[in-house]
C-alpha cells in the first residue's frame, strides 16, 4: 500500500468502511478483517500495528459482549464488534501506509477539496500522536509532584484538571506558534504547488477496479 | 542514600539503553550527569524516580528496594524537575502552583502552608507568590518547577537540562540557586550538555556513553589532560577554561571558572616576574 497513490489508499479505506456498513453477517465481516490483517502484513506494518490491533480486538470483544444482556442476538453482537474493528483497522492501515503531506496533496489536487480544509484534516490527524505524547509527559510531570488519581470518581474527575489544564494551555500556545509559522511561510496564497508525487499508476487503477468489483459483489450478495 | 545496582533497561524494539549500570549517590552530592543524546541519561534519571522500571538490577533508597514504588511515592525523597516547566504549570498563582504537591500528601494545613512558604523562600519566589505563573519569564517558570519539587521536602533533586532556553544571566541565577540548595544539604543531579556549567558547579561528574558509565569521579578530573581526548569521544566538549589551563606550557591543573583561571595566570605572572622575567607561563 506504500506504493499506491495516497488517494487510492484513501478510497480503499472509504470502501472498506462502506462495505462494513452494508454487511451484517459476521462471516464476511471476519473475511474483511482478515483481508486488512493480510494487507498490514504485506505493507510491513505488522510489528508497528500489532499492539493497537490487539487492543482494538479487546475493545471490540467488550463491545460485542456488552450488548448481550440487552436481548441482542449473538450474531448481531459479534457483527457490531467486527464492524467497529474493521472500520478502525482500515484507518490505522491508511495512516500507517500513507504520508500526510501526500494525502493533503491528493485531497486538494485530485479530490478538489480546498487546501485549507485538507490541511485542517491532515493537521488534526498529525496532532493525535503529538497529543498522546504530550498527555504522557504531563501525566509524568504531575506524578513526580505526588499526583495520584483518587479512587473516588468525583474527586478523580476534579483531579484531572491537573492533567487537562496544562495540556490545553500548551495546545493553545503551540497552535498560536504554528499559525504564525504557517503565515510566515506563505500559507493561504491563491496558487500553490505540491512536491509530493500523487499521480495514479497502473497498480492504482488495478486496485480501483478491484474495489468497484468488490463493491458490486457486496451490494448484490449482502 | 541512593544505590543503583547493575541496572539494565531497554525500550521495546531498541538496543539496550542502559547496560548493568551501577551508581551510588550520597546525601548532599552535587553530580553532573553528562553524555551525548541517547546515551541513557534521561532513562537513568527516570529509573531513579520510578518513572521507568529496569529490566534487571535494583534501585535502593536508604537500603530499601524502590522497584515497587511509583513516582508519586518517590517524590517525597527525590524531586524531579523536567526540562519544560510548562508541562506542569496550570494554577492561577505561583503559591497555588507550588502547593499542588503538598496537597497530594496527607499533611496538616500548617505543614502544607509551611512547606509552600519554605519552597518559595528557598527559590526566591516570595515576591511573585501571587503572580500568574504563565505570565512570568521562562527563568521564573523553571524556578516554580523547582519550588514545586522542593515543597515535598526531597533530599535529592534531579534536574533535566534546567538551563535550556535561558540567557546567560538567567543561567547564572539558576545555578546560583542550585549551589545554595546544595549548601543546605539537598543533593543535586544535574543532567546537562553544558560543560562550562558542569565544571563550574558540580563536584562529581558521571558520564554515560552508549548506556554504560564510562566516567565517575571529580569533575575537574573529567577535563584533565589525561581524559580530555576521551571526553571528545564521548560527545562532550572540553570547557574553554579547562582547555586553556591545559594548553599552557606549564599546565595550571584543575581550574573551574574564567575568574579562577585569570587569578591563577595573574598569580603566576606575578611570581614569574619576581623570579625570571619573560619565563614561559
């Protein structure tokens, strides 16, 4: 997938999500999940994504089990868990195999989305790992000052201020710095170019054809 | 006070960050911890305060194994000051910010108030106790972080690059504060890349290289002519004063600051003038 055009990867993710929405039988959903896992292995991302996928499988399992006391049929509960997992893994696969600047360029040049919106989308995605790292750093800093979350849920909620406030203040400060940095580098000019190679090649057209065929199969036989 | 025995650590999927490292920290030590980026300095200090658990080996605090203690427990004995103070500051006034740690402990009102007052006094922050912390300079914010750690009355303070982002005067003030704290009996471990500061202020230097301790001794010895070549191999820079002192035809021996170097040279000049004018320095 690293060799595919960014837009092709995005379309693959979208179509995996569409198929997931259309399907309600656990077997084809499990097949889709298997396909994603094969793609992860093929893309050489198995080591990187093993832990998140394992974590997701636990959440999906919990999601399925928690529905059972509410008279939801077992196949439906399993399908719900699988749906959540297939859709999430599809996006994990996209972000593990597609560089965000390439995705921005594809959204603007090929999907004709205004640059500001495409940039907003990819910046928000880029912010997620930063946010997690920052959250870890703030938690460690406060723990070294004796912070331990209370067992009492109300006190625990209140004590989260010690983590949330520094993160929000830092995020505001960083967004201001980033905004200035962007302005100073010509962000928002009417005409622009991209250095990323996003053109479609033969393999991309092959994948798009397979996606169309698979969509037809799913619509006809779901 | 703190005894690190044969500690090894590795991040998942990476080469070992620490390899069977042992280190003893005595009460009241002033240690400079140096080494190039990735040498294991931060990993070692994180293990000391319980933020990371070693793969093997043990950390003893006053003879008691600390591996089961989290950083919140260790904070009572070892204060940790991060490089970026903004990651912890969140309250409306400096005094409230410093009071955060004591509030986490089961202390009486009097004990808490006294701890905050002591920490503000020790760090020279009494005049800004009611100020909004984020509105103060980086130097002040770093002092607030130090005061926050001191409020828990630790016996050892670990500071990770505390002078980064500060001008020369601010650095001097901060180092002067650390000297004062050390004179009051608080042990200091200073993680730094600034060899001038290391030489001028610390009494003991510990150098890590590729996860191993390659030097542990008096700071002056680290920059003595015999080890100077190794210092470069370890990714460190010999401070100018030490380099000049070693380059003289008759080396001056251990010199810590520019003032000390000037005094020694002047002293020698005066002596030489009396003995033999024009003699080499």
